[in-house]
């Protein structure tokens, strides 16, 4: 007999309400789920919204460390501490650098992922995201212009060979020379492709989706905007049902009205991401992203010296609360955007509370959506 947990609100794929779940505490998986009162006295009854663990599909670093240069101790600190924010799985992001440097970073990540697999109480490491160097200079944001380049077959193969199964997706500006062919090569190798940092017109984004692209990197930011005669990347992202769009809801990157538009236009296809940098979880000060300095001041996002926003420093559970409170998004849709949608988009598993799924769970305060407790593989790791 497993551990039976009841909750005043259980977030299931078809909605939330009072319910229960049972966990096989040996395997760390969910064995059964139900609505209403459980069939026997629960081992524990929780007040709040019990949801799948949060999945952050774009994060560059945290707690003082940039993934591009993280040590063993840095990786351990990050995966051990993130569950305190409700996050149970992450997609580490490596931003623009020379291709050979990115390949070395990916080889290092493969070693970390194998080393930390199954670490008790730690957030799970999912296959990585490489954001660049195949980006448009006009939409480079905080990426280094001198490193941007076209995705030649040799460069594509260098990244794929370095990471193998540890590379989850790559951001590509589809207007770059050879980009459509590169998208097909990445997809054939089992790597997902995201359209981003792009000045492409909507037709070019459609061709990228035809070639196999399935994601859009931080919609609205560093991409051609939606205009009434030129829908751009944003227009394609919000209307092409093949594309899942990441969105940074720290309220610095995207206005609440635009957040509401995105959720209304792309129902079930918006995934909340933090795009956090090493400054997350730290005091205001000087930090690094991809080898370049940035500054964090209280109440402001991380900034390059020229004033360019360089990622974020926000909790993912805070993003859920922001889109509900400030953008008027339905709470269930907001929770899905940090659980089921990213899990499906990056192929990490169900991201849902259902039989057979890992018992990676978070208890959210029903009014603030702050994580108050977290489980990984059925083990309570934060309270």
C-alpha cells in the first residue's frame, strides 16, 4: 500500500478540485488518482493547490553560477536549491559563444547530467538548450555579435556530436543562410528547434515550422513584432498551432496586456520560462552571463552595460502568480504553462498528475501561487 495524499485542490489535466493521489514510495511514481474523497483515510491532507512539479525550460544559471562556467559544486547547489521554488526539472541554457566553446560546454553538461542523475531531492536535469550562435544580429539582445554565425552542416554536426542525447533544443533565426536545412538536420538528429532572436517574416517562420521547428524562444522579446501588415515572428508564434512559445512573465520583459493576448491567442501553447541568470537567488550586484558582465539593481532585471536586458532573476512560481494577478489568466492555464506545456514541449514526460508519472509535485498557495512544499520522486524535499 502506497502513501495516500489528499488535497483541497488537486490540479489534474481536466481541471482542479478536491482530490487525492497515491504514491508508490519505493518507485517514486503515482499509482492512482481520484477526485473527491479518497477511498481510505489519507496519510496526509494538504491545504492549497497540489500540482505537478514546475518545469523551467529556459534557465541560464542561478545562485551565483552561470551554467557556461559552473563547477561541480555549482551544479549541486543549483539542483539542490531550486526545489525550494517549486521547480523539479530544468532545461539548462547555454548562450552564444564560438561553436567549439559551446561544444565543450555541452560535453561538460553531459558529464554533469550523468553524474547527478538520481541525486536525492534534486531538480532533474533535462537535455540542454543552446541559444545561439545561429541568431539574427538585428535581434541579438544580450548575445555577443562577434560570435553570431550561420548554421552550416559542420557547425550543426559539431553541436550534435558533442551533446548526443543531452541536447534538447536549439534556438535558430530561420532567416539565416542555410537555416531551413539546418532545422531539418537538427530534427533528424532528435534535437528540437526553436525560432528566436529573429527578424524573420511570418512566412519564413512558417517554413521553419514546416521543416520541423516546434518552439519559439521568449515570445515578444528579441524578435520581429506583430504588425497589422507584417505579422512577424510574434504573429506566427501566436497563430501556428505547431509552435509552443516560451514567455518570461517577470513583468519586465512583457507587459501584462501582451501576456493576456498571448494566452488568449495561443491557448495551451504558452510555456512560462524564467530565463534566469546567475543573479537569481542572490543580492543585487555584478554577475556574468555567457562570459559577459551584467548588473542587477533592486527591483530591476539584469542589464548589460549598454542597458540591454540580459535574462531575468525571478521565481517560476512568481511568474504563475504574475500572469494570474496582473494579466487575468485563468489559474489552471497558468499552472499548465509551468508544468504540462513545457513538459510536453521539451519531451520530458507527462508534466501531469496521472498514474505512472513521477511523483514530482508542488503545493501552491491557492491565492499567491507561492510554492509551500515540493516533492521529487515522492519524497518531500522542501517545506
